[in-house]
């Protein structure tokens, strides 16, 4: 096997592991349950933002030194610090870490011990987190090396059996705007945000293997196919099986409860136990990684004024408070936040990938700020922007952003003697 092929496979698995979060598994199954016979359109939409967008984020970051901070610095240093901090807070104490705790409780503990206090369980969960985060140990790393493959094998068995032996009939539902809804559902994986923050890991890995900048795009492209195949199988398969549960589940079923139902119907009585334990441990390794990276970031950005250990403790306390809301309420909380962060992130990714065409940095800045402003405006209930195209689908920010970039090219054109410069 050629060295480049072997390396692309290895990096591809690394990409897959980066984007594969145990907590993300609740979304495709629930999407399938809501759209029924429209599952194929839903799969395409979910994979577009849940898989495709993160990979584009990796490509965008690789055009620089591999880090998001370099990519966002072109907009402005203050902007870069603020947006990077906002992304770390999102994948840290605000949404991702609390969701791992809530998912662990609802999948691993609650189905078997329904009377146990969620606060007590989650407190213990974060104490375990802190034990590994504050004390340097390789136990959790070793555990993680086996947990992800074990969970993947379990999912392969579950999806394959669900494909050949359906647990229910796939029927039509009253779902509307399936494709744009699936795109927005893909936001919930938060993989695009994670990709922006951790892209440097992939590019550094390739550089350490001896690949030069001019080889980076080719290697990432090859590696991406490995990650896409794996993620498409998992997300697509769970969406398809979720579509089989329309007549099996009540209309108000929760996302984690639906996954337990699927596991029970496909794997029998042992199904919920196996998938609950596997996902609980996988969520733990994910949260430890997120807690560690977030704590290190705030120590670095504060130049040591916020020490690592203090950050880890504060983030854990905040995460515990939010985790007690439960998975479904955390998801409701995440919708407006992600609807603000994704437009500006997507604009940064798109303009970076099109940098050979879009060379006017001031016009790009104008577009990025526009995407951020409209992302915020659409989340303010008192402001009605329904007249803007695509607003009813959740993408009302797109046209204003494109128009602002075009206008920016005119206003900030070097040929325009009265051009304004944004510094």
C-alpha cells in the first residue's frame, strides 16, 4: 500500500473520530421519525451540514496554518478573539459538555434507575470528568481507543439488522420543508464548529508525516472520503431506521427515549443496556476532551490570568447547571445560539475557500459582519424579517450576506477613489 494511501486512511479515521460524537446519534434517528418516507431527502440535508460543512471547514483552515484563529484574524484581531471564544463556550460549558452529561443520564441511568436524582448522577459525572482533567492520566485515552471502535461495531450491527429486518413500516408524515429542516438539524451536531476549532490537529498530523502545503488539499480530500463514508453510514442508517418508528413511537417521544426504543426493538432486551453503557462511556471521553481543550484555551487567551484548573472547575459547574435541564431543553436552548454562530462560520468558510476569486478583504469583512448581524436579528422575536427570501426556511441571512459582499466590492474597490477602508 502506498504511503499516501495509508496516511489518508489513518487521517480519515482521525477525521471520523473528530466528528463522531456519541451525543450526535440522537439527532438522525429523531429526524427520521419526524419525516418518515421523506428520509432520503432528510439524509442528504443532514449529511450536508453534519458532515460536508465540517469537512469544508477543515479545507478552509488548511489554506492558512490550519487554525481557525488565523482564518478569522483577517477579519480583525478583536473579532477573532471574540468569535473563537464564543465557539469554545458553545462546544464547552454552554451546550456540548452539558449535552454529554444529560445524554449519559437519559440513556445510561434513567431507563434502569428511573427514581435516581439527575442532579446527583450528573454531579458524579463531572467529578469523574475533573478527576481525569485535573490529573494527568492515560487511562481515559486508552479507554477511548477501545470505546469508539466498540460503539461503531455496535452501530454497524444495529443499522445492518435494522436495514434487513425493519422494525416498522415507513409511512408518510405531515413534515414540510424537509430538506431545509434537515440542514438545520445538522447544525445540532456542532461538528462544523468543532472542525474550525480543532482543524489544526489534522493539518499538524499531515505536516508531521512529511506532507508540504501544496500536498495538503489532496491529502485532506482523500482522507475526507474515508470520514464521509463512515459518517454517512452512521447518520444515514440511523435516519432510515428512525423513519421506521413513525407508528411505533408517540408524537411527543424524546430524542434519547427514541434511541432506547430502537435499540430494544432491534437488539432485544439487552439492546438498551448495551447501547446505554457504550454511549455513556463514549460521552464521558468526549466531555473530558472538550473540558480539557476549553480550559486550555481560556488559560491561553487570558495569558494565564485564568488558570487551567480554575477553568476546568468553573466550566464543570456551569455545565452541571445546564445539564440538569435535560437533553431536549438543551437542544431548544441551542437553536438560537447555533442560528447565530453558523451563518458567520459558514461565511468565513465560504469566503476563505473562494479566496482566489474574493480578494477584497474589506468586502469579505463587510459580508462576515452582515451574516453575524442578520443571524442575530433573526433571533429577536420583536423584529419581523419574514419578507427576506429564505427566511421562512431558516436561511434568511444568506441573500443579505451575498449582497453585502457585492456592494462591498464596489464601495471598497481600489479603483474607487472614495473607497472606505475597514481596519
